[in-house]
């Protein structure tokens, strides 16, 4: 190796770079990342050529990550230099190639043939061009991951803990969990890069047939689709751009408080077509949204669970006042006014608010004649009358007012 350093590294195929090609998941959630750059610090795991190695820690609770392949090899498959997943769809190479209908039969089998093919692609400038021009299929849109999966950056399992010999305790930088056995524990870098016998890809392809489908409801009058998981930057115009291609839309209603929206079509056929084409593939502004059929709205009749009319004086079970039609409100106001008049007529004379101590005349009574000799002084109140027309006696008056108060005895102090 020492005699090769005297020569030009570029002419020998050594790779020098200033920034790595990594995905958002491997980069981590922190926008300020301190990277360690080691020029010609390692050999590519695929081509074997020396390249510039980058090393960083994507989070406080994550392990250190390092590039394992060179950039020319990563560009050839449009993958990340760390996790070897597709940069656009965040899927394994095997899943992406099968969804796009690309075959690996033309790939050379020997390492020398693969290195020669890589040199030819780099020389002709065709490195990674076929993946950028390909149109995504429905399978890719359903399987792609639109948000970073930071759980992949977790620390590795402590091998000493698995043996019962770890003495670091909480200060151990590795996870204290028992390793799991299975097909996912047997992963190979070259198998993932070339898309051959990748256990992660095989598991994902088995789940494709198990994906549920959106069945239309039996009620044919339902033409509304429910869209959930909306973000603040998604507007009604964005929803219309994605749904108008399937039929005429009668209304779009967005509920910001619940982060959802309702799209109503004019026909059932248009709603079924939109549900079939967009279910599991609805992505707006990088956000995957949930799609389902809307539920029919229940008509509010103002009646309770037993069919009785709702009482506005009783608390509502829904937390909102019950809906009362205007005709019912007018009838309730008339009944309330009539009840007030009946209560006013049936009052005892001494309880009448406008005529204290007098009798309210009945509808057929004549007013009693006023005798000048029976006038009382202005300062004295008239004695209350009973319904029979005669004045109440002193005992009756005291009985209405309550028992008389007893006089308080006077205390006389003796001179000291």
C-alpha cells in the first residue's frame, strides 16, 4: 500500500469526496451533525476500492454510523451509503426492482465482471440514470416510507449482556436485550445491494398479498370519502387536485380541529373509483393520508332515546343544547306565557305582586262601591280581605303573619 501512495490516487480509482450520500433516517433528526471525515479511510464492501469514510452519531441515544460503500457504487443503485436502501422510496433494492419490473439477469456474477460493469457505467455517465427516469408503480406507492424511521439507529445489542457477563449496568452504550433469532438476523451486505435473497425484502413481499382492501358500503347513497391525518399545510385545493380526476366533486369540507376532510362526489361510481385508486397510495406533500368511506349523518329530530321531546331544562348527554325547531320554540313560549297567567290568577290575595292586600276581582264581579265614611288614614294599611268579601279578623291576620313576638324583659341595674 505504501508504494501506491506515491502515485496519483485518482488515476488508481480511489475516491475522494467532501459529503456523503445518505438518507434522512441515517442522518438523524438533529439538523446540526458533526461528522468525522477520513480520507481514504476504508475499502468499499462491494467494489473493494479505497474511498473517503464519514462517521457520525445521528442522536444522543443512537449508535455511531459509518459509510460502508463508495459513492460510485451507491450511485449505481441509487442507494444510501450506510443502510443500502433506496434513497427515494426507502425500500430494499429487491423490492424496488420487482415493483419496477427490473430484472437482475443481466448482472454479471463474478466480482471482476461487476467491477468492469461499474467502470463502464461511470465512464459513460449512465450511473443511476435508469432509476431517476422510471415511473413509480402502485406497489411502490403503497410500500414506500414517507417519514424517517429513527428506530433503525438504535444501539446494537450488548453481547456480554446476552452471556450474562456485562458489568457496566446503565453506563453500557449497548442495548441490554436478548437477541432474536430468525431470517432477519441473517442479512448480508452484498445480497441487499444486488437484491438477491434479501430477508427483509422477502418479508415485505409476503406482506403485499396480506394488505387489506377498501370495500364499499352496502348503502349506495353514500358518496363521501373520509381523509384523515391532514397537516396544516394541506389545503382544500390540494385535496381537489388529487380527487377531481375520478369524477365530479360536489363538496369538500376540511375540519382543522380534527385534522380530517370529507370529499363528496356527485355519483357513487366516481367515489368507488377514487377509493379503489387512492386507497393506501394517497400521499400529499410528503404525508401519507388515511382513506375510508364516510358514514351517513344521523338526522337530529330533537327527541331523546325513548322518543320523547327533548327538555331544554335538562342537561344534554352530548354536551351541547338540543336542537329545537322554530315552530316548537314558538309553541313552548305560548305555553309558558299561558302558564304564567294561570299562576297569577290562582295567587292568594296577599301574594299578588301588584295588588298587595287586595282581592283580585273575578271576570264577572262588579267593583265594590267606595264609602266616604270608611276611609282610613293614609299611613295605615287596609286589612286584608278573605275571598268571601269580609275583612279578616285580628286572629286570622296574626295567623297569617305568624305568632306574635314576645316582649323582651327590661333589665334594671342596681346602683353600685
